[in-house]
C-alpha cells in the first residue's frame, strides 16, 4: 500500500544534510551513466508553466519517480506559493506506486541542496561569508545548504523588497545561528562575500559582471527559461562554468543561451557537469583566484533522489498515511 506524505511529513523527515547526501549521490550516478532522464515537458498556461519531470536513478539508489510542478510567478499575490509540486515514487521493479508526497517543500530543499553540493566542490575551502539574492523560500534553502557546505558565519540578503530582506534576516539568523544582514547595497555585499547564490524570478541580469572579484563562487538557480536570466554575459564569460546537466542547460538556461547567441561564449565554455566533478572525472576549482559558477535549471534526478530518501525515512519512522487506490 502506498504512503501519502504531506508537506508537514516531508519537512519533519528531511533535514538539509539528508537532502544534500541524496542529491550528491544522484549527480554522481548521473556521471556514471546510471540515470535515465528525459528533458522535462513544459506546458505554458495563462501566466504560468506546468512541468512533468520523470527520472530513474540506478546504482544502489534504484529509484523511479515523477514530479509534476507548476511555477506561477503571480501566486504570492493570491497567498499561494510560486512553486507547487507533487511527487509520485514508484517501485522500479514492478511499477507499483510507493508514495504520493508533497513536492513543494521537497523542490525547495533539493534546489538548495544542489547549490550546497556545488559549493562544497567549487567554493574556496575557507569561504565564510555569503550573499543571497532573493529573500523567498528558495533563498532560504540556499543559505541552509551553504551552511552545511562551508563554515558560513555571515550572510547578506538582498531583495527588491527591503521588508522581505528584513523578515528573512529575522528568521534565518536564529535558525542557523549565524549573523544575517539585510542590505540594499548589493555591490558591497558581493565584494565582501566568498559565495553568491541567486534565487530570483528576474528576467534580466541582477548585477553586472564587472562587480565580481577573484575567488568568488556563484550559484545561479533562479532562472530556467531560454529567454530569462539572472546573470549577464560578462559574469558567465569570466567564470569557470559548471552545470547540472549540459543538455538541459543548452535547452533551457537563458543565462547560458543568451551569451551564446550574443557570441560572447560558445557551448565549449561549459567546463563540465556537477556530477563529473563529484565523480572525479573533471577537476573542480584549481585555483583560489578562479571565479566559479554553478548554473542549474533543476533536474528530475534531484527530485527522485530526495523523494526516495524521504520515503525510506518515512518507513523507518512510521510516518505518513496509508493510501489505498
């Protein structure tokens, strides 16, 4: 009998450490050739988008699932989250349904986890100051993951709405036991930071690439549309570019596609995939002076790996509600 796992269940079962472990292993399996994952299907409806994201992860994980997710930027004005998702987890050997779980919080956690894993492999070891651009849910899980990956002691948060930045700081400082400072001076925050994570719904670059300094690591996770970007072409040109998946980014990532269209970079500017770095097939950062950039559009393997871990923890702890279909 399948399990129904609510958002409350998922939140209770899934600390960031578990999410990062699951996502790291999924990326490693991808580099080893053990992942089956078509590009996600996209349906644009009214002012939003609906996505279907299936994947199978082999190896010891042996996990099969599908996420259905909607992204509606105007939803906060309706008191609804921008991202709404549901995950179905199946038995890879029989196809039987194992679980139906809320995917909204899971999406935020697995997205944060990817940024954290990238930071673990690409940021300078002594990185201790971060800037988060975007004071929403994704911005929160980004900082949670950065604190798992590096000894972050101070974080700046920047948002177009200063009140959102203040609320973010008031929540995240005690939650993570670090200093969190809301700021309206993004240039100064970037200059003071070792890690920069962008989690916005911006369609145009948030800052010019001239602001970057040697040694900075950047996570660009907010944009996943060919015609939208958070990062300008100079930022991408100056950076050692690692992606979640080359194929997906060349289909969906405006942060990369627009600089290619402008002739600033070519596809060969993509240094490698995160899974290749994790598996040791591509070197990560090789100098403290490099500017490293992880560009992610979000992959179904992240959802399925995280969902499989949630399900395993639910079985261990007797969580969830039996669901008879």
